[in-house]
């Protein structure tokens, strides 16, 4: 339970950091690099990463032998969910599609880096 709370706090801090940087780019520096649906994108990744993190934690507590399959499955779920989100948002008629897709994949890469960092941080104590 302690790991889940730690994951939740770190995900919220990462999301606030990304939204803060987006606000700085858009509001303070007055650059037009941020799509108007950046809050939806960050919220989607916050929920998706949290759900896959909880699911992965639960499955790893059941079976540590299948850890590689579980982690690859979580990455696959995140990739398919991301493709589905982009498809739905494009179907609903987003304006400035190139900017939306670029913002989506930049945020995707930040959450992917977060996932890799959390994986390495959790594997380090187990390798000793």
C-alpha cells in the first residue's frame, strides 16, 4: 500500500510539473507551442499510468517469475490506450492536429521516462 501511495504522489507531482511548464511556455513566454487540450492529455496519462502501475503492482505481488511479461504487458496496454485516445480525440475533431500530436507524444515521452525511472528504482534494491 505504501508503494501505491508513493506512486500516486510522484505521478501527481509529475503531472503538475508538466502543466506548470506548459503554462510557462504558453502564458509567460507567449509561445504558441501548447495545444488547448494539454490538460486532457496530461489527465489521460495520469490516469492511465496510475491504473497500469496499480495493475502491475498487483500482478507482481502475485507472481514475481513473470515480471518481464507483466511489465511488457503494461507497456502494451499503455501503447494501445494511447493510440485509442489519439484516435478518439482526432475523431472528435481537434483543431491544429500537428500541434496536438506533437504535444501528445512529448507528454507520452515524459511519462515513459517516469515509468523507466520507477522501474530502475524498484529493480535496484532487488539486484543486491
